[in-house]
C-alpha cells in the first residue's frame, strides 16, 4: 500500500523564493539583445561591484485591502493616487497615512475593461493635471483617455478633458491593457490590448478571416495600422486638453499609412511597460496566447519582455519569441499552411483596413513559455503574466535619500504577476541583454501589478492580490527603501481585533518589529485618528462606530523610520457560531453516531435569521488530509479550496462560484455532473494543462503533481455540483458512507451565519465545523518533527514510514481530540536498538498519557516484517497537540521504524 504523504501544496507555480543568483557573465544567448566575447570586452558596470546586502532593503505596507488596483501615480508630495478597475480613485496621504476614495468613475468593467490607468503630469506640481484611461459606461463601446485637475486631495471632475477616444468591442474577452506613463521629454504613452476574441481559435493564433469574424481576427487589430488595438501609442499632451503627434512615431503624421499616434504595433496584451529615462527605449511585458503550435520550447505561447529602441512592428499575430512563425491556419478547411516572412510580413486579411506591407518584425528581448525555460531558467514555469518595470540610473538619484546601490545602475526591472517574482536584468552599454537575477525574493509580493521608483529613490510596488476580479486583503501599496548606513526599522503591527461593536477594546503590539542594525533602540508611536500613543504594546478603546486607520511608526535612535497600517471597523460584532457534540471531533468509526447542535449568536441581530444561516453535512471521499487543512470558511467547498488549491496557481484564474479568467469551479462541476469517471479526464487536464473546453486562456500544466493529488482536486471540483441542502441546526447522523472505502475520506459538518450588518459596517460572517477523518494516521503525515521519512519504493513494498529514530526524537500531530480514545495501535518494524514510544500532551516534555515498548531487532524483509504494538491511554478529553516521543537513553543508534498509528475507542 502506498502511504506517501499527500502533497497538494508542492505545485507552487507562483511564489518563487530564490536562494541563489546567476553569475553576471551568464552564458545565456538570446537571439536578440544577446552578447558575445566582444560585448563582454566592451564592458558593463556591474562586474566589479559587490551585490548589496538584501537586509539593507526595508519595506513597509502603506495600504492594504484594495479592490483590483491597476496602476498608481506617485505625486511630488509622495501621496499616491490608485486607479481601481471598478472605477474608484483612491488617494493615499503620505503625511496623514490615511486612505480615502476621492472619485468613482462610471465605467464599463466587464471583460477586462474598467478604470485601467493613471499618470500624473510631469509638471504636476505646477499644473496639477492627472490622466486616466477607462472604459466608458453606457451603450457606446469606447474607452477614453482623459485629463483632470486636482485641488489638493480633491479631483475636480468638472475639469475633464478627453484627449483620445478608443473604439472597443465588448462581445468577446479580452485584453484591454491601459497603462499610462510619461517619458523624460514629457510625451505620454498609452498601451492598448488587442481586444480580440481570445476564444474559438482552435489551438492557433486568432487570424480567422471568415466573413463576420473580424472580432476573432487580430489582423483587423494588432496587425492593422489603422486600429489602436494591440498598440503602444505616443502623444504630446497640450495645455488646452488636446494633443499633438511628436516626431518619430511609426507612421506619418498625416495618417496616410496608419494611425499617427502609434509608436509600437504587433503586440497582444502590453499590460505593463516603462520608458528608459536616458535613451527612451520602451520596455513592455506582452502576455502570451494559448496555442497548441509546437515551438523551440514547448508550445508557441510565450510571454515576452520586449525592447523597442525605435518605433516598430513586433510580430503578433504572425510571430512570437525570436520571430518563431505561426503557420497560417484556415478556419474553414482546418488545415495549416506556410506562415509569414518576418522580414516582409504582409497583412492580407479581408478585415485589414490599414497598410498591407508591414515593417519587418522585431523579435522579443526575453521570452518564456509555460514549461521550464532553457534560456532563462530563473523565470520558473506554470502560468505567467510578464511585466516590465523601470530602468534604474544611479546618477538620476544622486541626492536621493533612498537611492539604490550602484550595483543596480543601468539594470532593467521585470516582474511576473502570476509567478510573483521580480528580476533585475543586467544590460550592456548598448542595451543588450547580459543576465538576470532575482530581486528581493524575500518580499513575496502577491501579484505585483505596478512597479515605480519615486524621486527619493524608494521603490513602490502595487500588489493586486490573490484572486482576479476581487477585493483582496493581500493587495496594497508597498514601499521599499535602501539604506547604506543606518537601516530603517521594519514595522510589524499585530492587533487583537479588526472588527466589533462600540465600544471596542483592542490590544496592539509592535513586538515583532525589527531592526537589522545591532544595538539600535526602537521607539513606537501609534496614530489612531487624531490620537498619538507611544509604547511597544498598547491598549485602545474605540468608543464610536466608524472605520479607523491605525498607523504604527517605529523609529530608531538615529531617526530611521518604518511604518505599518491597518483598518479597524467599529459598529458590528461578528456572529458566534459553535457546534456542540458529545462525539469525538477528530475521527470517525464504523456506524458511529454523531450528535450535534449548532448554536448561533449575534449581538446586533439578536435572533438569527434562518435565511442567513447555512448548515450542511457531507462525506468527501477525497478528504483524507482535510482535517489538517480546513479553516473557518463560508462552506466546506471554500475551506477546501483555500487550503488545497492555495499553493497552486489555480486561484489566479478560477474562483468557486463566479467566472474569472477561467470558468468557476461550480460551472466545471455542472458540466461534468452525472458523467461516469469524470474525475479521470479532469485530473489529466490538471496535470497536462491545455485549453479549448472553456476558451483559449491557458491552464498551465502541473507536471510535478502526483496523479492521486490531481484526482483529489478533481473530485473536490466535481462535488460542487451536488445540491446543497440545509440541515436542521440540531440532530444526529450515523457514519456509514466511508465503510468499504479504506481510510480515505472525511465527514464535514459545517454551520455558518452572515449577519445583517450594523452601524455602517458591512455584514460579517462566522462559521464552525467538525471534520472527522479516518482514525488511521500515517506517521509521515506529522505536522512537525525531527525524524526522517523513508519514501515508498519497491524495496519497501510501497510503504513509506518514519525512520532515523533515535533517543529523544519526536513527531507532533496538531489538535487531536482524545475524547473516548482508549488506545493507539502502532505499526512498527523492529529495525534497531529498540525503545519506548511515549504519547505526550502539548509538549515534548508534557504529561505522558500512554506508552509502549518496542523490542530490538533486525529486519530481513522490509516489505513484510511489520508488527502491532498497543499503547493504552489514560482517559483524556479535549483537543491536544499530540507528541509521539521516542526514548532509549542507553542507545545512540536507531531504535525502530513506525509506519502508522490507529486510534481506537
């Protein structure tokens, strides 16, 4: 039998924390921007400079809990304006540390549209102009680039001047882009996605030339010189709210060959870009398609980092990466033909309204697919969303207090939204690629969506957060500072309550704040409304309802400062939900009776509203490890998803109930409802990835995921089609569903309540659950321990077990209910000096509630020589951390092996 630990959390496609960097003189040779020995001889600046100590970067969270932040504008005062996709304009005050909403545009936020971009005018301190790009609500399918004036922290909406109106289509998803930035000459750049049907492309690129299919033909968009779609535009804003065409764009100013605003064309989704402050090179990340076309590295679905040294055509939809060619696909005959010539690409689509002969295609600067990259192995694998940040120049920040070290002089910063990394790319003096290395992996930014460097040298990062199309608690603004001398403290704020009724008493602690400079003495100041309170740990009472910003400032004796913020909502008490039972709360046994009573209390509602109450009971055949991963949640499905899928990249594209970039899990379950053996093809899809069933957005492969783990996720998704029926708040069940199904599966009893909200605070939710798992627990599934694990192989008969057991070692299992447990049966192998197994409560030195001796021995056949030893337990009640401690004070060698333990009544 295979008892290898379920490892659903091992397939981590997003968070990449590198403990190494590549040498600066890399041997990576991209086809564009590459280098050779002559390039190395010409020199670049980083060879002789020591890589800086990462502990000299300190960071603080200025804002958290934003609702789909898309871009930020850092004002001269270091206040920050944030554009949220659903239309809110948020304003963070550096002086007061307060966040507020200063406007809410009426936007179309379907598909990927909405309020997408914001940029402050380079002369903002004089003219107070700020620019936004957004999808205009209403029947007219257009997006607008508009300029507004600001008066302090107020946006004057009546000052709106529309510079540019961009026709869009709102029938098919996706790709809106919408990023705004200025170059050093005051020219304004706007990126626009191809806004083309990303579905129904049959594994190819979107070049459907059939009549009436122009919305599925990128030759009518990104390869069309007479369309704004799939472009980066460059204009010169004028004082009267209009704009002019600067010299040097791709097409003539008279519009004879194409839109004169176009600087770059042939891009798919140029989501984030920057303009080099010295040479005006444009760098952007282009999010790749999902195709089944074979390529030099996997499939032709690369994400790209591009460099435009001058205006040009960058290949899409005909080429990708190093100008790898898409075959011409006939959507009528379903046959492939020869692709285009990168040197002389022709747009011959009947949907094209621009020039036929396009400029020669420019290859990408860096590119990578869903699998591991041979050229750039540090980028990882899985889902991807490439972004390009700024190029840093030391001399532009010569007098800035937080300027980056000279090591980063001339480096380009790139980042990936889904994979959650930031890289520093070394360029030679001519702007050619040299190498890349991870930048500040310790930050673990969740979905970085914008990266800018402020005039004082600090890096500002905008984190979108975990889920697409959602308000995320892990979204926000992060400020990163570098200090050569005295390092700023890192503030850590802990609070006992974030929500409750007035008066609300809270405890606040800065005890986990730290300073990397030895001997520094820290002082702590809390700002709560207009009050200033000093102390490392304080108490505070909020006497009135409202939403309060709490700011912690930590200062060292040399003036270095760090800060952290949070919000406290006063006026509504969270409900209390408790499940009472006389049965054991950890395990199930055959035909056991589970009695229960779900108790709900809410201070404001007084009497619980039955319509806002949920109670359910399920047997989940895939839930072997469910008990150790469940947390309080809206229902069992959400709890399972949060833990089982959190470390995959699934949450970037899927939610449980609503469509995101990918289909909702519930929609998938309904499609497969009633189909026999549906878990098998779904499991294969999870491992191999692919597209076509729900559109063309790629589901990345998870080839490191075990088949059993993929099936567990599949069965979870399929279970969502089961009709959810509320059970009474009091009753009993007999546990029989698991019989005959081995030691897998779990029973879940859940109760939840959402209150009605009160005093201006939104409705709050609480839940409680009992999760009953098999009483057979594999020893290698311990939560903490200091023993080794032998992996299941043919030599062990596919039994995995704990080994390397010597005197004093232990393993811990969290929160086991000992109510009604009379004994634990251990399956052991007498391989070693022998000794004692002790069962202790809550600590390796805690009280012994049971023990058993295991004799010395030598195994001849490791596959079969397993024996049972029984530890009788003293009567105990309640939940405890269980420590299994191994003792033999007379031996320094191995004692025995242990495979599993079974809890018996």
